[in-house]
């Protein structure tokens, strides 16, 4: 079932291309031999390709929902929109004793001083949760020359995500894993004014 779900919903282009190639091959054989079996199999391939494309378009998978959340988070951090980032945090967030409200305060304060460009995420999905590892390149916010961006320009973060009651995937926990392991509240110590 996992292979079917992967091929139809996560990678439908592979299936559609294979069905198109099979249709071309069967159509060629049918034209040369007049075989009714080839004709009907080619028609079945066309129908199957249309069904796969329609299913892939209609069904939004967990991976697609997670990708949308990651894209929203990356844009929010790059553009300095703290409320968009806070909306991607689960009410069940907990990391080192800090809940969603604590992280929201850190996010709002942090985006006052810095912005970050997100790298390509590495996603590992298993049993209703996903672990995402992603590098962020920090820089000072416009009009703010915070020293934090120069001291720690590239930070690799790991986050655990899961679906909330509304079906959207949100952040459940987060921690930096390089240049050294730390929780968001520890990273906040590098911001000015503390």
C-alpha cells in the first residue's frame, strides 16, 4: 500500500509517463498488427493515466501539507513576518519546558533583529510525524545590525512536525543541531537586549 500511495500521490508523474509510453508502444503494435487486445490495453492505459492524474490532483497528502507549512515558515523567516511563523506552531508545541506562547515570544523578538534564508529541507516521515532538518542562513534585519547574524550565520535546525485537528501540519518541537546543539530559548540569548 505504501508503494501505491507513493507512486500515485507522491510521484504521479512517473506513473503517468510510464502509462504514456505503454500507450505509445501498444498503439504502435495495434496499428501494425490490428490486435484488438493491444487496442483495448492502450485505451485502459489512457484511462488509468487520467485516473492517476485526477487522484493526484484531488488528494492532498501529508507530505504536501508539510511542504506547504515549511514553505510558509521559510517565507515568514525571510520576510520578517512573525505572525505567519507563529501560525505554523502547534498548540501542543513543547521544547525544553517552553510551550507555544514562549516560542511565539522568541519568534517575535528574533524577527525584530534577524532574518534567515532557509535551505532545502530533509524530511523523514514516520507514523503520523515528520522530522525535518533544515539549514538557515541568518542575516541582520533591515535597519538592524544585530551582531547575532555575524556570529552564527549558518544554523542547522531540526523540528518535529505533526498534523493538528484541522489536518494542517505544524511544529511540535525544535532544536538547533549545529554549530552546537541548543533549544530556541538558548538561541534567543544571542539576541541583543538580553
